[in-house]
């Protein structure tokens, strides 16, 4: 036992010594540390090495036979059915070595640190690639789902907008209202204290659209009624407030959709900014603005009139914001179920609102100054924010004792500021206020404890520190609405000599300041549009409206209302923008502060063109009403028309530019007439007795500066007919010329059509039943004077022009007053061409005798083979119209063919001896006709082609 034990110990000791000698060859190398392994590590490594060497030995076949894999009968049967050789499949499977499939190709030695690190690096890279691939796939699926949902929401909203239906609106908390204000709590969605550097909205190209969907839009139908009513009033020179009518139309069809309620608020804002008083909308003594009343003041850059108008817009925008805040405040308090008592006053509502907003856990905010357990300055500011200046003044006087120790001069400041029409303090009072501001208030940001509402009131009343036009307190400037209101409160359009450069702050400076934020800052296009309206940037506001699918219909009518009153700048020429953009920047104006104001034009004419032409086919009368509004920008085309024109308040467009707008309106009217095909409804009709029935355009002709029937025919009907003629729409041209009383021109067009049809020789290819009779159908109603059966529409262009010409001639013959306008030569030419057409039809049908009789009946070819008659017909030929002479080569060729065919038929005909003499006389007559036709053709120098003469001579020779 001991011996065994001693022998085992010596064996282990010798084994240990041998293991130490294994690393002797590495002792001389630098940088290799000695690795010390414990018994447990050695045991684990030994087991791992044993398993690996065992697998390798078994798979390498070193002395151990490995049985090949065998396939069962079902597997062999399946491979055979699939066309695979089972033996080859088994051999392939046996050759696969899976023992080292998960092991490195080259084993890493335990001391190979570089190989180990390389292997770990590869593993890390592979894992990173797989993880990135997995995350990319996950992100792609999420992005795809978001885009699919967004597109579906957009499409669904568009469908609902077009159908006028209401769909589910997410729940809105009681303390939220539409527009700017999301919540008056401390958490605001939109911050406006730090402007972001974002580009202003750029001009954009005109959009297309589905005309049918546009016509069926519920708001479009309501707006269209207002457009027609406005034109009716303009036509009779009656006053009409189209802006209020548009506002009421939008409110009438508005549903619970947020976008539709927003549109109604836009209309009310525009009404207030143009000087409207909501309390007097139904007042019969109220005089609505006249057409283009504000055009010159709005377009002017300087001048007392421009300053006064911009100040009025500022007051209106400010009053609208104050009313909106007053409405919000009442709703906010009632939705929070605050205790107001039986008949709450405005002071009760303000106290409750301040209690909810500024009192936390029974304690007022630290910076507030409290009087009678109420924040005094916050109360005054809230009243001023609601536009209740009288109530604020009464509240200040009731708290005189509190102010005596806090700010004894404030009641004097406030009363003087309130009573001044432009809200400007006298210089002495402003000097005193500025001293108090500099000594007690301005340094609040550096640590001085000043009530933020007091700071806001002093800044508004004294226009203090105009370099900083905001209050950095979320309770004072809690929303974009509050910020815009403060900017408007600080504006002064009239700049006095004592004002420093930094104190010059007008409505245009407000526009520059707000546009620095850009649309992306507000995260809501409706808020951005409302900001533009409040700052008086109507051109940019309309363009942004038109870019939004849900507001595109409203944008058109906002533009109409603004143009009607002159508060939308338009270019001096309707075709000024060659790239199709509606919004263009025309001038950069540097303000005293150094900021640059961009003066823009909106191409109202191109917008009307897009809208009108899209709906011209479905609703031409409705499209016409929109085009008529271009007359507001137009001017009479002549001095005589100017004396008959309706008086206008003025325009921002030059006289030459006004005439360009008038011509552009005439052009659009003509395009609508041609596109719709409703000629009688638009340009009028003419009865059989010559009575003229005016159309829709003629009823409103004075709106586009046409003041006589003759001018209307020349500017609209005749030019439309000429355009249709140039475009190859001869049926439309004939109808329009007839409506214009140009009956002679109608016959000329018919002659051209008949001549062209003869040249095309279409009748030669028509079947026998294509024409019902050689004497073309004439409607029985033609003789009764009904125009509808005589002049077909362009869509019926497949009708025969010869049939149409026959009907028109019959119609004119039955109405002598119309026939009197037709030239005799033109009528005779038409009759000849009709006869030649019947001749060609008979030829194509194989009716040689009838064809020959028709031709000889025209009197334009010789009937007998005599030199005098041939020469006479040749002389008469030179007097014929070109419409006839240019078809004579084909006519003479056909005539010679008819005579030749009749001759050949008689030659082949078998007759008895008694009829032989008649046949010879008939053959002689035919040969004489052929000679006469050939001689006649030869007499027409340079009119008959040589190949035609060759054919005629050949047939004459063959006839003997």
C-alpha cells in the first residue's frame, strides 16, 4: 500500500517536473506572461481535450471502421420519385464531416494570444452585423407601419372632407380649445420664447385636382352660392358684404371637424381685421366695405393712409385675440367646475382662473404680489388680456391702498394709456415710468424679485426695453396666442421723431419677427396660417391654405374676398409668373431695426384659371362666376367704355395692368365656353325670327367691362369661334359664328369643310347604306326654324358635313333675315359643292347615270362638244371659288371614269337590231362628253395635273 502510494507520488512528481519543462523554450521570449492554472481548470481542459481527440479519432478512421449511413425503403422510394440516385445521395452524406463544423479551421494554441484576440474580434464583428441586421429589419417594419397608417389617415380625412361627413374626433380635454391654445396649464406644447432659425415659406406651384370632387365639395357648393350672389349685387351696383356671407356659409356647413371649425375662426378673424364689429353684423345701418376699398392703403409702403389702415388691422387682430381669450377663460373656469356663485362677474371668473392656474396646494406662486388674498398684477393683466380695460381700471382704483406702497404712479400710467387713442403715454409720464422700470423691474432676470405680470404690464404700457419683446415666464407667455398678442400690443404704426430705432415696431416688424419661427416651429399648419393672418401677411396665408388639401377650397374663397376688398397684393400682369408659381417676392424692404421685410404678390388670376378650367365641363355656369371676379382687377378697354363703367373706390394696379386683367378674363371666358360646349347657355341663342336671347355671360358682361352687344360678340363669341376654327373644331366654330350673327362666315366654313372632304375622297370608301339618299336628309324641323336640329355639337362631329350644309342652307332660306347676311357667291359655291358631293356619292355607289346627271346639272362642265361651249365653261371656271377649283381634278377624273364605264357597259350590252341605232347614238354622246371633258380639262392651264390629263386621254382613246 505504502509502496504503491510512494510510487504514485513519485509518478506525479515526475509528471509535474516534465510539465514545467514544456515551457522552457519560451523563457527567453519577452512579453509573454506565465499562465498559472488551478486543478479545476486543468481538469476541465483535460476533459475537453479528451473529447475532441476522441471525436477526431472516430471520424478519421484511424484503425476504427465507421459504418456508412443506410437509407430506409421509404427514403429510397422518395428520392427515386424525385429523380435522385439514392446511392449518390448516401455517398454524399457519408462524405460530410460534422465533427469540426463548429470548430475553428485552425486550432488556436493556448499560448497564441494574437490568434485568440483575432478570433474574439471576428466573433464581435459577426455579432454586431447580426444585431444591426435584426434592428434594421425591426425599424423598417415599424417605419412601414407608420407610413401606411399616415397615408391612410390622410386619405380618409380627404374623403371625409369631400363628402362633408363627420368622423371620430379624439377627445379634447375641457381646458383645451381650437387654434393656438392647447392648455393654460404649466405644460405648453408650443414655446415661442426662443425663435428658431427657419426659412420662410417659399412660393409653390399651382396644383391640379379632381374637378368632379371639387364640384361636389359641400363647402364649395355653399361658397358658390355666395359667389353668384356677390356677382348679382355687383352687376346692379348694389352693396353686399361678401366676407360676412362667406363666413356664414362656412359656419352653416361646418361639422364637428376641427379643420372646419378652424376655417370659421379664420373668417371671423379676417372680418375683425378689416374693421368689422361682430356686434353690428345684423345692423341695417352698417355699410359694408366697397369693392377694392382698401387696395391703395394696403399696397402702399408709406403714407398716413397706409399707417392708419395697418393700425386698424392691428387693432382688429388684437381685439379678436382678446375675445378668443375671454371665451377660453369662461370655458376654462366652467369646465373645471369652479365655484362662481349665482351670477358671476368677470372678476369672479378671473379669480377662479388664477386660483386654478397659480395656486398650488393652497399657496400662491412665490413671485406673485398678493392683495386681499389675490395676485393683484395677475388679475389686472388678465383683464387687459381679455380687452376689458375699463374693468381693469376700476379694479386698480379699488386697490389704491395696495398700490400706494407698491407702485403709486401706476393708476396714472394706466389711465393715460387707456384713454389715448393710439395707446401711447405722454412723454413726461413715459419718462417717469421708464425710471421706475429701470430701477425696480428691468433687473428681474438677474435675481430681483418682481411679479412677472407687473413686468408685462409695464412693458405694454410704456413700451419698455423694446429690444426684448417677450416675457420669459410660462404663466404670462403660456402659448403662441399670448406671444402674438403681446407683439401686437407693442406695435405703433405712427413713428414719432423722438422714437429710437429700436422702438420702431410696426405690424410689418411683427410679421418679420413671426416668420423667423417658420411653419415647422408650430408643428401645426393651422396655427401657422393663423399667425400669418394675425400679422397681416394675407398673401402668404392664402398660399399656405391652398397647400393644405383640407383648406384648398377655402383658400380660393379667402382670395376672392381679399381681392374684392383690396387686401391681397396681385401682380400688375396676370401672366407675370412664367414658372406657374402663385406666390412671388417682389421687393425687400429694410426696416429700421435692420430686419428685411419681404413684400409678396399672389397671382390671383392663375388661381382662378386653375379653379375655373377644372370645373368648366361639369359646371360651366359656376366656373363663369369665379372668372367674373377678375373684373374687379380689370379696367375698361376704351375711353368710351370707361365713361360707362361702374365707379370704383380705387385699385393698386396700373391702368395698363387693369386692361391686361380684362383681356385675361375675356380669354378665360372663351376657354370656358369652348371647354363646356354649352354655347347657347353661355353666349346666348338666336331664334328663327331673329330674336336674340342673351346667355349667362352677356347677363354679367359689365363685370368684365363689356358694355354693348357688339363688343360682346367681338370679344367673346367671334374670338371663341376663331379659336375653335384654329384648333380644327369646325362644328363649334360654325355654331359660334351662327350665334354671333356671322351667317356668311358659317357658309364659308361649310364650303371649306365640303371642299376638304371632297379632297379626302372619303365618300369613295363608304358603303352603299352610309348615305340614305342622294339628296341629303333635311330635318323637318329646319323649315320651322329650330336651331337645335340644324347645328350639331362638336361631340357629334361624325355627322356628314354635306348633310349639315344642306340643313343650314335650308334653315337660312326659311329665314330671309339670316339669308340676307350671306354672300350670293358663297351660297352658290355651297350649292355647287353639295352637288359635287352628291356626284361623288353616286359614283361610289355605282350609280353612273345619276352621277352624270348631277354633274351636268351643276353647269360648271360643258354638256356638248363644241369649242364655244368648252371655251365659255373654261372662262367661267376662273370665276369660281377656290373651294371648287381645287377639287376639279378629282371631279373631272371621276367624270371621265363614269363616262368610260357607261361606254364599256353599252359596248358589252347585247341589243336587237331595232335598238342598235339608239345604242350608237348613246355611244356617240358619251364619246362627245369624254372629248368635251378632256378638252375642258386641257383648257384649264396649270389647274389640272398632268397625270389627270393622261388618264382622261387614255380613257378617251379606249372609247374609240
